């Protein structure tokens, strides 16, 4: 499961991991966008496309519902159904401003519902592979992480990236309200790790359904926090960046 969660990083631009030396701004390399304003304009249509796959086998999931929403609004912005190879594509009318939204993916109950939130509002097209997990796969993951899932709570998977989208190790992830935070060690969920490994992945388990503010610090930098929603017995995927 940890390997599959690397797909969240495609919410940002992929790039090689920058060196750890300090820059002339006083910020660690890769963190120069910290505190900079986000884009205020977007193309009339923001296109989100990709595929939906099982998190373990990587088998394509066909016939899954993919819907796009704005945060805080239940009106469907765009919707589609994955094709036989598991592909999807939706076009979202932006009104000329970045879209603060998310995807909801549901395959009818074989896998747990997945909700995908970008690190920042979408101001450009996005290609995103959504990995879904079955209840039995999730139980194996929870056991490895030393987590006892609480029925009715939500689960959030986070990847910490720098300004170029490279994953960040040594980051501390928290949330409000708080959940049970776990990180990987050698690609495997750990019950004792206290910061992200080089994969930048963190897990927040047993979060009550509702709005959750995702926060992180790394290299002495406070990352750009944002709000996602935890959903009962479902998985929320997101990224966090400077």
C-alpha cells in the first residue's frame, strides 16, 4: 500500500529531489516557494484525467464512478465512469479562478471510497492515478501500522513534497482535529517512526468524519496547511507542500 500511495505526489510537478543545502533566501533548497502567493487565475476548463487501480495488484478498476466537487458544495461539477482499462477524464468549468475541489471515486462497494484532494486549488490540468483499497487490504495495512481502526471514522493518507513536487523526508505531519499519525520505515508502515521517510508519506487514522486541517513542518519550514474532509469508513488522499 505504501508504494501505491506515491501516486498522490502527481498532484504536484514531478522533479528530482533537490540538494539539502541552504539557498540565498535562507530557506532549504526546494522550499523557496514557501509563503509565496498562489495563482489567482485558471483556464476556463481544468481537465483532470488518469486511471483508477487496485492499490495492491494495480489491476484497472472499470465501471467506477468519478465525480468532481468544489469544497463545501454538493453540486457535481463533472462526472464520468471509468472505462474497461480504468481510465477517466473530467473537465471542470473554473470560471477563470483556481478550483478548490476534490474527486470522489466509488466502484460500487468492492473497494473503500476514495476522496482525492490536491495540495492547492487547481490552476492547471492534472493527471492523477487513483489507487483504491479493499477492506481486507486496509486491515492488513492497519495491522502493520499498529492501528486499530475505529468503525465510522475516516483515514487520511498524505504525501509531503517540496516546491518541485519531490517527496520530503524528515517531515512531521499533524492534523486538527488530531488522529493517529503513522509513517513508513523502509517502505512499510511503522508504529514507532516519528517523521516521514524519504517517500514523504504519512497516515492519519481514526479521524472523526468532517473537516480536517492538514499541517506539516520540515527543514524548519511550516508547510502550507489546507483543509480536507474525512469520510466515514473511507480513504482521503492528499498532498502538502510549502
